[in-house]
């Protein structure tokens, strides 16, 4: 019997960039019925490519530039128990779906996050992404990013993203961590699966001018700070501990890059630090 999988791709780019990824999705190994849901965040569609004229592809256009709104739109359309979120620029191997579905059955997962590898350097996108599969709790969720995320519905009840968090929102990051915390509060089972990795373009933040670097990472920082303040009900001690550790890491990074006179990374971690403090203080 075929397993249904709904794949949600949110993008604000030209639709032609999706051609390779869509081909990789439909050529996955395994007995699956796959539906792709494309949420296009744009005011106008200049070109609608022929390869999207597929009965198993659902297209929705939304005007709002808010990633959490786009994800929630996709979730409302999805009707499978197995929902996969993918970034619009990733590469996936033929066994990706098979490995994730197999692991979810074995561990009875509610959520899975995968290791994300940069395509050229072959280094993890985040230093927190190790080579071991781990069960996620409130203290180790930093290895989980929504570029590669699975939701497994056991009773058809959906949780939605907080639309105040994420790219384009008031607080510019943290929507996936907030989603994790909400699921942990419900005692749901969440895993980081290293084996079923995906490939992502290199992080070219260092090529941006300093104003762009500041704006980008200040926005990320506000999300990280506000997220912790929002979830202080988990445990005041745990949240204060996480907040202090987060500030300490940014502060240490600033000192290290001061030694090397690396302006880009000094601005990056300074803006993160400032954003975290602002987000934590001002969230209500």
C-alpha cells in the first residue's frame, strides 16, 4: 500500500528554480504517493513553467512575505499524515523519503529534523548538527532547522507556526524552535536524524556588505531572544540558563573575531547579541 506524503515548499523566487528539486522529489525510492504543495510569496507571477502542470502539484500564491504564514498555508492544504517541509534550493538523495519514513515508523516520531550539509564544503550548515541520531528535548534543539523538517500526524490534529516568528515576521527567526517547544509541551516525540541528510547551498553571508550582515543577524537575534521569553513557562531557570549561554556564545565569538580583525563576523555576532537582548526584553 502506498504511503501518502505531502511536500511543502515555500518560495519567493522565480518558479524555474524548483525544476531540479521537484524532479528529485518525484523520483524518490519507495512506494509513495507524493503531492507537492508550492506556496509562492510574490505579488506577481511572471512565468509559470510547464513542469508545474502536474496533477500532483498544488500551487498557491500569497502576497505576504512571511515564512510562517506561508508554512501555515501549506499545512492547511495538506491532507496526508506525513508532511515534509523543504527549502526551495536544497538537494535530496533518492533514499531521503524512504529513510525518514522508515525511521519515523521505528521510533514512532511526531517530528523529525535532518542533518543539513553545505554542498561544496560538505560541512554541516550548523556546528550543532552532529553525526548521531538524538532525541530532542528543550536543551538540545539547536540542531533542528526547518530547511529539512517532517511532521507525522497521528490523530489528524495539526499544530501551526506562530506567525510572529520567522523570516518576514516581527521576530525574524525561531519559528521551528517554537514549534518544537510547543510539541515537547504536548509530550510529542521529536528526533534529529543524521543519516537522512540533505544538501544546501553554501552560507554566503560573508559576501554581503556590513549593513546587510547587521540587518540579517539582528533580525535572527530578535527571534532567538523573543522565543526564549515566550517559552519561559517551561522553566524560568532553564530559559534564563539558555539565554545566558546564548549571550555568552555570541560575546565569545565577538572577542575571537576581534583578535583576527574579521569585520564581517564581528558585525554578525554583535548584531546577534544585540538582537537577542532586544527580543527577550521586548517580547510580550
